[in-house]
């Protein structure tokens, strides 16, 4: 039996929520060995930079982080194991090294199942999620536990584990799993709100979108017009528009009303 049999872990949870049930079931029932990732450059790089990554977090947060914190707990008859990169106090730490084309929003969307799984298993309420982006930058965010997200995710974990426990083969291919919404998950103490049913918000958002290019064009034209006006010019005008320089040097722009002659 390979070392990843007999429980659901954080990376397993990521695969469950991405619908990779059949391949994971083969591994969890011992029919195949998990892929050996030790020769993959990106995996080795992340392993080698993890200690540096944690040291940078320790310095930034002014804390001492305990490395490789592991906790096991059975939840709804599913044996679960959380292996966090670190812990300080009652706060977990998870570090990722990704390419510079990624951003924190994409990373949070990808790894939220794993982060919420770790908090569910360890029963902590907060995790620091830190990412190195290529060799360009490092950024961290604070993710809080969300009971609704965890419960929705747990239902999928229970379903998957029933196939393992009963030695019953799930459908081949990738299942279409609907990920729980991240909107209510506090990230840096802030949530997201879906305002698609708020009529006023939708109306104003449409107006903003429609007028955005016009406003940008307006500001650019204003800048160009001011640059055209020589410093010794008190007024520059055309039929229905004028620029006038005040004594203090400021330029005022006015539109002239066009008077229609009435016979």
C-alpha cells in the first residue's frame, strides 16, 4: 500500500473538486501508483524555495512559523489528513511557487478547496496563503474559514469516499463539479457580492461601461487642447468652443451657444 492510501488529503480534495474522481479512485484503491512528481522541475523548485518562502513570511509578519504541521481527523466517516506548510498560533500557512503570469485571484480560485479543507480538518479559522510569482514578486493574503463552502465541499468528498470504501468504480473522465462560491469567504476580512439582481447597480454599471470610452476620449482631448495653446495666448477659439487663460495662468474651457437667426 502506497503512503497516500487510506485517507483524503489536501491535494486529493483539490482533485475531487476538479472532478478527477476516476484517476484518484485508482490510486486510493491501490490499483495504480500515484504519479512520481519528483523529477518535475516546477515541483522541485517549489520544494527548494519553500524554506526561503517561509523565512520571508516570518520576517514580514514578525512571527515564528512551525514547519510541516500535520493533523488527522475523521469527518463523517471519511479519514482526512491535513499537512500544512506551517502554523503560528492558531493560524495556518500554505505556500505556493507559481509562474509570473499568474495572479493572486487565480491562485485563490484554484486552491480555495485545499485551503478550506485544511481549515475544516484542523478546525482553525484562518490561513495565510502566500505565493511567489516566478522570480518577480511574493504576495500573501489572509483566508478565513467558511462553513457553507466547507459543507458543500464535504458532500462531494463523502460521495467520492463512498466509491473508495465500497470499491465501486466511478465514471471515467472528468466529472462536472460545481465549485462552491467564494463570495462569502472572507479574504483579507472582505467578501465579494454578486449584484446581478440589483437593478440600480446593473443600470449604473451599464452606463459606466458605455460612457467609459467617451470619458477617456474627453480627458485626452482636453490635454491635447491645452498643449496646443501657446503660453502667450489669452484665448484660442473656434466657432463653438474657446479656451481662455486667466491672469494666474489657468485655462478655462467653454462651449459657445450657437444662436439660430430667426427671420
